[in-house]
């Protein structure tokens, strides 16, 4: 028989009270109902309660369990909501933020009540939040890694192993910053709970070792510029093109033309712009290439090269095994891009997922 201790803390007054491996916790932003946190050291599990209207636009309202750190770090946890129902956009997050102000510059891996999992980021402070949606729904385990000014998301795949989500962003933090776990109810009048278990917070060493190319294909909603990962894998693939009806993509790989089926979409006039992302994992300093703005009648394609200084190689694959597609580049700093007009083929209603989002 094992006996363990459970530590319970709540409210804003507990802001500097240690709990587990974290230094404190508190409500951030405008919260009408005080959140709380409990720690079970036997299970290495944190139960976090949080209210708050949202973590979107220019401010976050949620309960945050935090630790001040510096340098390169990685935070990993299994996440499970307590109870069914509630708002589909309630969130349990692994977060990195500059300060405890609600409008702080921040980035997080957010698991929503609906299963949607995304890398959300605000840069600079007070700016609107944007996101990169993973193509994996409701992963058991998530991880956020910071290397210099670059932050990456990882999710567990079918076998339970962490793999690159294909989502990354750049966020320059100064001095010490906050890393931790949090819950937002997405409803200012209720409190939601989530359990974070097998929590690990580690300091990452400088990257060494050979390179690994990780490539991702994203579609971008034109109105919001939020991105969705359609496919991510280790390796090189290039030159995707839409089918006439927008139901699949074709691409080049190893001298062959391959195909990836997509969810039902609107006609080409309402299709999102392709945003290709190719990444090479190495010890080099990250390099970011910018892309031109695009309208609803443009298809932008070409590789962009970003160097990821990771401490270890993380294998990657898509749940859609055998249906490969995407955009990638070789491990060099050479890049190219081209544009071509895409003619409208009908006037069907645009896909809701590609419309401007307002809820996060």
C-alpha cells in the first residue's frame, strides 16, 4: 500500500506558494472565480482549476502554475480534462510567457476540450493571438521546447511517442521568463479542471549531433492568417498542387507523384494559401525566411529553410501513413519561391474552418 500527500492551494493569494516543481500559481488576466491547484507527489500529477473568458486576442484569462527560468527549457505533460461537456474551447496548456500580465507576450501548446491541439502565440505583448493547429487531435502527451528565440510543439502519435507537431514560432524573451501549466474555462461564469500528470521540466543543453530534416505542409486561412498542419514528416517532399475540386493535393517525392486526400473544402477561389515549411535540425543558429503576402487568388509555393537547434532528434510521421505530401527543402540556405494565379471554379460557401476565427 502506498500513501501520498496531496497539496492544495488556491486563489490569487497563493501566487508565491511552491507546489511540486513549480514556484507558485495565480489567476492571470480578468477572472471572476478564483482558480486553484493541487499536487499529488506520488502520481506526479497536478489538478488545476481555472475560469476565465478566453486565452485569445490580446489577453489571457486563466489560472497559471508557474516557475521562473532562463535559457533553453522543455516542459512535458500528459493532459486530461475532468468531466465532460463544457465549452469546446476550454483549454489546458503548457505555456511560456514573459510576465504574469494578462497581455504578456507568450506561446503555449493548448489542448482544447474538443480535442483541437495547437501552438498559440502572442508577439508582441497586447497583440492578437495566432495559432498553428496540429493534425493530431487530443494527444495524450504534449511538449513545448524553447531553443534560443524559437519555440516548438511536440505531440504524441498513435504509438504514444512524442513527435514534432510541425508547429513552431519565434518569440524573443528577455532575462527570466515564466514556464508552466494552466487552465482556461472559456466561460467567465464557470470553472473547469484538468489533470497534468507525468510532468517534466528540464533545462536543455546546447544542440549537438547530425542533422535531421523535418518538413511540414500547412494551409493558411487568408482572413485570420492562422495555420493548420496538413502533414508533417522527416524527409524531403516538394511542389504540392491542388486538385481542381480542392479534395486532394498532389506532390513530388523520390521521382514519383503522390497524393494526399483532404477534408471537403470550398472551391479554389476560397481555398487557403499554401504555406510550406521545411526545417533542418542542427546546432546552427536559427534562420528565418519571410514570405510575401498573398490574396485569395494566389498560390504561394517554395521551400523555406529554418534551422532547429534541438538537443535530440525527434522522429516524425503523419497519422496518414502512405499518403505523403508537402513542401520541403534540402539542408542548405538556398531558397526559391514562385506564385501563380488560381482561377475560381465555383461560388460554393467557404469552409467554416478557413473563415476568420473569433474564439480561439
